[in-house]
C-alpha cells in the first residue's frame, strides 16, 4: 500500500440554491469584509450578483474583483492583490471557474505572506497563516475547490506554476448545479473533458492510494455517465449536479494522488499556443492512456467496471483501448478539436513542446516513466 496522509480540509455544501448559503456561512465564521474574486462572464451571467446579495443580506461589507481571465497569470494575481490590500478583507471568495478560484488562492498567498507568486511555486512555501476562503464553482471542471494548489502562469515566461500549501485549501465549497447551466456548450465540453481526465489520470499515478482511488472511481462513474447527457440536454439539472460533484471528487483524487503525463503534455500547448486547457487535454489523453497500457491495464479496467454497459466489454480490445476510444468519442461529441494539426501545431514545433513537457511537474507521477523522446512520440501520434 502506498503511504498516504489524508485530512479533509474543506467543507462541502451541495444542492440547488446552495449559493444562498454563502452569506450565512461567512457570518458563521464571524467574517465582516469579503473580497469576491470572479470574472466578467460569471458577472454577466448574474451569478456574482447573487453571491454578493447573499453576503450583503448577511451584513458583510463586500468588494468584487472581476479582473480574472482564463488561465490566470501573475498579472491577474498582482492586480487582485492590490485591490485586496486597499479593501483589507477578512474573507476571500472564489466565485467562478477554476481561474477565479486559483486567482483567489494566489491573492491569498501574496496578501498574507507577501513576495511574488514565484516564491510559492512548489509545496508549503507560505510561512504565515492565510485568510479563510470559500469556493463557489460555476463550472464542472478543474476541481480547484477541492485542492490546495493554485495554477498560475508567469506573465512573462508563460510557465504554469503549481503553488500548493495546506493553508491554501478552501475552508468551504458551495456546489450549486444551477450555476453551471449558463455555460456555453464549448465551455461545458472543455471543462467536462478536463474533469474526466482528472479522474482517469489520478487513478493510475505512482501516488495512487486507497483514498485517491475511492474518489477517482466515483468521479469517473459520475463524469463518464453524465457528460454526454449535459452536452445533449444542457438544462438537465440532475446531470449537471452529478457532473459538478464528479469534478469535485476528481479534485479530491488529485489532491491525494496528483496527475500524470497528459497534463505534462497539455500545459506547454496552453502556454505556448494558447490552446484551451480542455482542448489540449482532449487531444493528448487517448494517446497517454494507450502509452500507459502496459502498466495500468488493470486500473483502467477498474474504471470501466464502474460504468457497466456504457463502455461495453470486448474480447478484441484491451481496457486501455476501450477507454481511449471512449475519451476520443467524448471529445468529438463535445465538438472539440482532436488533432494537433487541426489546432495549428506543426511538426517543426514538436521538439520544443517535448522539451517543455519534460520540465512539467506532473510527468513524474505517470505510472509509466516518460522521457523527452517519448513525449515527442506522443505529440507525433497526436499530430
């Protein structure tokens, strides 16, 4: 058995209209000044104002920073930190997708511990206590609400920095499936593919353990079963709720076992070519599943067993092949690009991409060791 150390740091409140619990929850902790970190799309959808109203009704002073963009950078964190220093909150709230939640964590690092975001690249670099935080995810994707890591890109080098600390975990997360209904179809697909990859990758890493596999299996069951439903019927609240819970459980799986080669391959595509993270994941994941088959076949079979006839047994195909084909079909159903060339990547760019993938932290947890030459081969297969 792999050594593990598990402690649940986040309280989860889930259900329709759960966002209305935001204000009472903040008052429960005797908080008085809340900075809400969000983005323009979530504001336009009306979700931010609903959260702000709940906080106002509970008697809190509030301020909203909505300058977050997809794949948050050090510039976004720095801007939010300046706002936070002026406002002096005693509570931070990440209300939006993974970008808003990660930016809230980044602001918390700098506001409470000072310095620059790069100072916290790695694990447990914050010496001082951090402010309490609440996550209100509006997508079913990153699972950031369940993790103690913030993914922040350096604005100059575009390198994604994983900044993790137990103190950066959200004290509570509110899962309200109604908040995910307003997502555009493409966002639903991209975030759903990302969440699905989290369940698959976390299930087979070198750090997998009984806690992580419990989360990853149930996450896979929920996500694999319901992603196709929400793509066809976006108003289906039951499917939306199951997707949101599945993404959260996948986040808990990551927290306990990390990720693998797929994310190592995807991050340079996002950093260098501005490919959406979920799109990069969808392109690379089937090839990594097949690459890992020689060491992870039994674990892939365990995932397939959770969904029964959804991915039928086949005497002619391995579990890895069936799982890879299922992922490819899901990517296609979401209308997401499935090849690198279609995304504008040329053969001449693969060498630099492979070099960048080699430096990504998650690659070291892949169940099958992977080097630069193999990263290059995986990119070539996806071309």
